């Protein structure tokens, strides 16, 4: 871990990353890609020391309240968050200034901040997005080794729903020859139905590989699944998008199940929901009919 002074904290679309890098160890992580120009080891977490000051200044300047996003590039609930509490303090600022939050995580540490999320959600909207990749607990411990497993994330989703927090699941990535089975997708979708998630984001049954994350992914395949790397190289070469050979039928299963259970499954609609600021209990403008 090391500290830096950041120049800014919110992107043009109001996303933020309080940390840079990750220690979850997911073997497929796109954030390792060289295109992001990370100048330090991925597990050497960069902490933006002045992030909270920058965030408060940015929220004060904004003329219109909006949704603030976090977790796209670095999980806001890595183990070091237990001690540093940057995410927790950021949520308190977001609550203080009346903004909404859409955060993405794989960690059950999000439940530590449940009361803050509930207060934000009581005024506007707090959405928690959780990634699910495999219903196989042993496989989960291999491909996502340093974070709580799918079973625990399922429990977190149910708790959040019971506490009134809307949830969205990222059903990705689906790794060819590892978790791209009908049984796995069915079991994950059953969890989503039981947890009453609002929507499921899915970009196809596969993953993306590019310079930086491809090399790490292949190293982990060699370590845990001997000979599987050769299968990837033979079938996909240096493709960026690596689709499962079962993509079409699994996507039909996905859309059919979501449709039958009233779960949002159009990515554009879900992203619109995540970005749309909704103020609750806002005063209604009086009309002539109300005054008579």
C-alpha cells in the first residue's frame, strides 16, 4: 500500500475510485490491463490520500445532485478498507450532501455500512451491485481467492433486499470450459430470483482478455488448470472478446429466466437506472386544482 495526492476524484460520469489496484486476486480481472497505465504492482494498493477532501469539494460545487458510482476499477471494500474507512467516510459525505450512490463490490464488508446506505436510500437511491460468477464454492475459491465466496454474496444480496436496498448482479465473467455450463447459470439465476435482485447485467457468456490481464490469467490457468491455456490459445488466439462456445443457448436461458421472474436484463435499462437520480418525498408543485 502507498499514498498519493490525486488531482481529482470524480470522472465526467460521476464515478470515483478511492483506491487503485486490488488484493482480491481474481484471475480474470480486466483492471490489470496495461491500457490503464498503472505504474505500480496491482496488489500494491494506491490510496488517494486526499480523496475525501476532493470528494467533498466536488459535491459542494455540483449544481445538481446525482448518483455517485464507485467500484468499477477497484473494489471499494478491499480488506484495507476495514482500517482506512475511506469508503465509509465517502458514503457519509454523499449522505450529508444529498447525493445517491451506486457501488459495486464482491465483499460482505459492504454490510458494515448498511445503516448509512439505508439512510441514503431513504432520501434518494443507494444501489449495491455484486458480482456472481460461479455457484461452485471450490471453483470460486480458485478464481476469486481472496474475497468471500458466492454463498456469502448470496446471503449479502438477501440481507440488502430485506433491508430495502435495491441490488443488481453482474453475471460475469463466464470463463469458457470452467463455469460456462447450464447448471452453473441456472443455479446463479436461482440465487438472483430468491434474493429478489432488481436487475442482472450480462454482456454475453465469456470474458475479455487484453495485454496485462491475459498474461496473468494464463499464468493462473497453468497453475490451477493444466493444459487449459493451450485450449484458449488454440481457440481464441489474441482475441479481446472470448465467448463461450455455449454463449447462444446460455444467453437464451438467461433472458428467459429473467423475463419469467420480472428481473431487468436489458443492460441499457439497468445502466439508466443506476445513473438516474431519484429524490424521494420531494415536494410536489401545486396546481390550480390543488388550490381550489
